[in-house]
């Protein structure tokens, strides 16, 4: 008998191949995705004791337990559980924040606070994760709706208000990490100062310098000070003839999201 974990549940089973287990579990031969020990397989293999198998039926929304087992398998042992317990606040849901929010949701971060006061207008669509049907909606409400279509099992809290020096402590005091995703330099500085002053143990991940279409390789992640990390090239500000465009903004958002995940996994170096 083999002791294996199938879609998050420990079972005992006679020696069997992955494809034959798929047939028994789904009653079909080729309409599922099979992940064995974190890797999707395309060729049949014989299963071994203590293997972890996830079988995902195509086109069918899995139950919560199966969903979490899938994410756990896709990441690696122990990673998903840490991300699932993470609490991250995102201040600003524009080009940076909307992308970061969806990346963290796809990764299974357990609790997200999304803060923005603005509505979606047409010029946002060149780099932000919204569509025409979202025009006129509050960004907070639109992103929460989009996340629900991607990962309905995480806890998403929204605050449709402007972040200020006075309310930052109250907004973010219950979160492990605050992600700064503002457009304006003075707002970025305000939030860094407020969190560093009032929540000194809270880690921050910020963005600075991602405009235009210069080399992607100039966007980096740096540690600015204790508990403060900054992503970008530190110089490419949005201005005439050098606007904010989807590729570099998305690259910087990826840096921020990746650093947030590293911090949730207790990795503090860049």
C-alpha cells in the first residue's frame, strides 16, 4: 500500500500510476491537470510512497480544500502555508497596486487590505488591471470583484478613502507589510514617514522610477533602510514624453510583489 496525499487528503492506495489514479478520481482520461510533488506531468509515472498529487478537473471550480491543495502543490512544501497566513495592505490601486494585488491574490496571500479613493477612468486602462466595464467604479470595488474571479477563498478588505499622515496608523496597524503604490512622490514620502514613525515594526515595500520604455534591467529591488524596501530605477518619473506604460510599470509591480512574498517567507535580503 502507498501512503499518498490526493488533493490535500491523506489516503492509502495500492501501487498505481498517476494517469490511472486520474481515471479513478475523475472518470475521464485526459480532461484534467495532474500535479505530482509540485510539478505538472504530461507523461505517466508510477507513484511512490508519500507523493503529493493534485488532480484538477478542467473547467470546474474546485472546492476550497482542493484549491488550497492545488496552490500548495504549485508552490512548494511549506510556502503556501506561510503565504496563506500573511496579511498585506496595498495603498494605491493604480498601475502598481492593481497589478500587485492580483499577483498576491494568485499566490494565495491570505488577507489583503486594498486602499484607494479614486474611480476608474479611461486613461487608467493603458497600464492598470481594469477593463472598460469597470469605468466609473471605485478602484477598491473593482479590484475586489476581479480578485473574487481569480481566488475567491482569500480575505479581501477594502477602504475607499485617501491615506493621510493622520489615518495611516489606524488603517495599517493590523498588517504585516504595507505596500506603497502611489503615483506622486509627496504621497510616497508621507506614507513611508508615517509608517516608519507610528508602526516601526511593520515592513514596507515601495516603488520609485518606472516610467517610459527604457531598459527593463534598470528596475531593481533595494533595501532603503531597516524594514523599508524600494523597487524601480529611482529616476524615471512620469513627465511629458515619458509617460507611465504597462510593461515597465508591470515589471516594477512584479518586483514589489516578489519582495512582499519574500518577506512573508522570512527572507529579508533583496
